[in-house]
C-alpha cells in the first residue's frame, strides 16, 4: 500500500485565467478540428463532441440532430442491425458522425461484424467500465487486426501507463474517466476513481506522446466543464447527462404534478442490467443510479448553448481556433467557482415565500 501525496484536481477545483485577446467577436472562433488517426490513418473533421453510448442518449435521433452541427454520436451497443440499416438508408453521410459501440463478449463481436458488413461507419467504440484488464487489451489488439482501417476508441482508463498501453495495443483514441458521470456510482461502490481534470492532463500527455488522441468521458455538468476538458488536453469530449432528457433520447417519459420528466440511468445500474440482460449476475453489484430528470425539449438548443459557451471561452483567452485553447490556458486553483446565493433551490424558496 502507498499514498500519492500530490493533489489531484477536478473541474470544480479550477478556473481558466483570462488573457488579452485580439478577437473581435465570438463568431471569429472556429470550433472544428481535423484529426489524422495513428493506426487507422483515417482523417476526420468536425466539432469533437460525442454523445455518449448510453442506450437512451446514443440514439439514431440524437445522431441526426448532432450531425447537423458536425458533432458525433456513439450509438449504443444494443442497437440492432435493422435499426442501423434504416438509419443508413436515410442519409449515408450521417455515418461519418457515428461510432458503432461494442463490448468484449463474443456476441458483441458478432453483432459488430454484421453491422460493419453493411454500414460504413469509420469509428468503433470499445466500451467497458474497467479498461485495466488484460482481456480488454487483448480485445483492442484483436479488433485492430480485424479492422485495420477503422478508428478505434477504447476505454475507460484514468492513468498514463494504461492509456499508453491502449495506444500501443491499437487504440486511436483513448477514453478517459472512471466514476465522474452523473449517474455513475462506481466510486461509491468500489472506492476506485481519479479526479477527472488531473486524469485528462496526465493521460493526454502520455497519449499525445505516442501519436494517439484522447476523449474525456464524464464529469461535465455545464459548458464551462467542456471548455476545461478541452483546455486540459482532450481531443474529444463525451457527454451523457448534459444531453439526457431531450426529445431525441429514448428515456421513458413520466408526468409528475403536471411536469414532464424523462428516465435517466447509468449503464451499470440495476435498471439497465434488468432491461438488457434480465438479471444482475450474483458476482457483481449495480454501479449506476436511476433518476427522473426534467424533460428538456429538442437537443438543438442545448447544443447551441454548449457551442456558444466554448466560443466564449476561446474569446476570453484569445484562441481563434479550438485547437489553440490548451496552448493558451492557465488554470487557477480555486476554493469556490460560483456565487450560489441565488441557486435554483434558493430561488424556489424565495418564490414560495413571496
């Protein structure tokens, strides 16, 4: 047993220091990035934000909405071949903004093979909760050999040495994050995790040194957190909770006291396991929570809010392109980010008292 004494940081622990800028307006900021991937040699251009492969967020409806803004969607691994075919028939170009998700079980590989036989998506997302097993590394190596021209996204990990191992095994993009998600209870159930900002900084340095790329997965609760993830060195940012509750999601709609809510749950939750497998294996525990969140309408308005916040961040530090943000960022450690005197809870109290 050993203890690391160095303090590790999360998004809430820092702010970005403003710097002198020559930009005239937020409209001058270019949020698109162009990447050439290490192993697949594929070149992709767009805005590097990805809708999570959660079954109620990574939907085909979400993909259609996000693709209009050149954003990506990781389609959940439970999507059937027939659903993929219907989606592909609508607009073949949409596949350039989709990731086909798979796990490491034999049946996952079989479904992926059937999908890729007819759907030309350039991305494969290999998604497991624990990216530290040899079985997972072997799976990445096998998929790299089987699909040499596909861009592999692999995770999740949070430490530099494992991020490097995944790149060496064949991953083009390493997914970083254990426990920061809004409906993830891994840290409560296992005591395992790593503050997300420090995980991004340390893994980005390792991954970029090998010519790979990094996707920050989890922990973003507001557009400012997305900006911090990019500023810390992320090439892509994956969002779950921030995109949940929209019309494009598949969560169950529930009406309570005249207000509409949508169901949102972690993919390791009891609800998800019962839905997809009909059981919870006796050797494991649920590592996700289920919540009802307010219905938020179309995702279009949320996307515009996120992109507007990112452009504003770039304007504050003088970054004309998103690519320049990390080079122009100085993080300040803080004890408080926000003045919460008029938080939503307190505002509701004031209204009820008046």
